[in-house]
């Protein structure tokens, strides 16, 4: 009985790490979109505006939430 509880305590951190890694992997396309937006702004292809940047981030975060559901990261 004690060994079963001990093994569960060892498995839980591994499962948490696996969930975090899979969440990061699933979010990769959204991170790439953020990076491309930033590069476009630096290159002058997109207007350098805090309002436009916030609007883009809000839209992309909503898409991430819609697509990934509970696996999506939370941005505050």
C-alpha cells in the first residue's frame, strides 16, 4: 500500500511535465504567428502601434483558446 502511494507521487510530476510540453508543442503555431508579426513590425510592413499590437494579440489569444481549449496558455 505504501509503495503504491509512493509511486503515484513520483509519477505525478512526470505527468505534469508531459502536459506542459504537449501544451507548448500545440501552441507552437501561435508563437510563430506572434514572432512573424513582430518581425513584420520591425521590417516596417505593419504599422508600429500599441493599439494594433494589442488587437492582434487579443485576436490570436482568442484563436488559441478556441483551438486548444483547456490546453491553451493563459495570458493576463
